[in-house]
C-alpha cells in the first residue's frame, strides 16, 4: 500500500496493489485514523501546505531555470561542439551554401579585379592579425562573393542589411554617400560566416565600403570571429538543447507556448555571439592599425541605406530588441570602444 502526500483539502487516498484505490471524503476522520495507526507524513507535506514554502520553491525554480539557460545550456553546448569533428561543420556549411545559392544568392557582378583586390586585402589583414595576436586567432577561411537581392523587390526597390549592423558615428564622406546609393541601387549589403570556414561578402557590401577598405577589414574580422568560435555549430546545438528542454518543461512542443522560449533564447544566444564576433573585429582592426571607432562608418551607412528604402532602424530596446538576432547598435559600439 502506498500513501500519497496529504493535501490541505480534498479526499484522502491510499493506493492498493493491482491498481486499486481507497478514497475517503472525511479528511479529518482519515487523518485521525492515520495518526493513531502510526503513519507519519513526509517532510514534503509541510512545504506543500505552506504558501511561504511554495513561494520559495517557485523562486528557487526560476533561479535554477535562468541559471541553466544563461550558463548551463551554453556550457553544455560548447562542450558538445568541442567533441564534434570540424568536418561536420564543413558539411553543414556546404549544405547551407547550396541552399542559399538556390534560394537567395546570385552570382557576383563585381569585376574580377575588384574581387581579387578585396581577397588580397583580407589575406594581408589576416597575416597581420596572426603576427600580432597569434595564428590561433585566424581560423581556416575561404572567401566567396555573391549578389543578394530581396525576393519581393527588384533592383529598382533595393534593400540593405548586414550581419554587422547599425549605430551612429562620424559623418560619411561624399564618396561614402555615393557608395551608399550605389550599394542600395544594386542589392543587400551583407556578410555571412558559414560553418566550416566559408565567408560570403555581397556585392553591395563591397560597394558600400569601396572608399573605406579599413572598415571592410573590420567586417572581415567580425566574420572570422564567428568562425573562430564555431558560432554556427554552437547555435545549432544550443537550439536543439533548448528545444528539448522546452518540450520537457512545457509538454506539447507544437504549441506556441513551447516555441516561445526557443525563439527568445536563440535570439539572446545570437546577440551574445555577435558581441564575441565584435571583439574579434576589434582585434583585427587594431592589428591593422585602425581604431574600432571606424566601425561606426559601417553602422551609419547601413542605417542611411535602410532609411533610403523606407525602412526604420530599431534601437534594440524592449520586446523587439529581445527578438532581434543582433544587439542594440549603441551597445555594440560602446563595447567595441570601451577600453575595459
């Protein structure tokens, strides 16, 4: 016979072998009989019947969940990625590139000489970084140029975004403004780091920074940071762990309620990765004799290019910021230029 924990109210029960059950509606009489028979309640019963205990247990649960989300799950994901062979990153990166080429990207329209000049610039920048910081700061990489156009827009109705994103700084030069207009008139300004070492820079990004190769080197450093930390694979592993944890805690994984923690958690992890990649951009810029302040040129030009097409620039605050995959622009710039 097993005895469930006693509740403050309700019927009293006892479970019998063979799935039988005794039930008694007179709780006081049952409790008196149980006490006279020598039955002792477990240590959990007083906590269950105390509102203070219930509040304390709830607070401890929330702290445990937050700690697991903030520290535990990323640590587990990093440990898992550490034992995942890098050849899996390469296979994943090739699959992603094939999908992007079929669905979103188009062949580059940049002159071959311009592509070669950018590639040579990146190679020199990587060599300076290796000499300054160490060879470990430069993961294996290959550079691909692509044109990226919005599906719902033609070349006459452009769009401009980037993995590096947006925060005001010094005013751009007249040449820079012309570069912005040129970039917006062609395609989306973006740079991507795929698992396995493939970097993609779009034509519009090269045009946007045609007069500022130092800033483009910073973009290169940012994407190298994603490769160095294996952010692509880590994000995939963390998404899987977060989805599994959400389904265990909430139950029906197909529901919106269960999907919400995954969405919010992934956005937060992505923003954390962007901060890490920004610090890699800082190291790249300093190794090549530039100040992190120059990254503000990219942020400002992207903001203006987006405004030209009729979009708005979010500041990353509030719930929209919580759902964004990139941190607030001002916060990114502050961290990049903060000496501490």
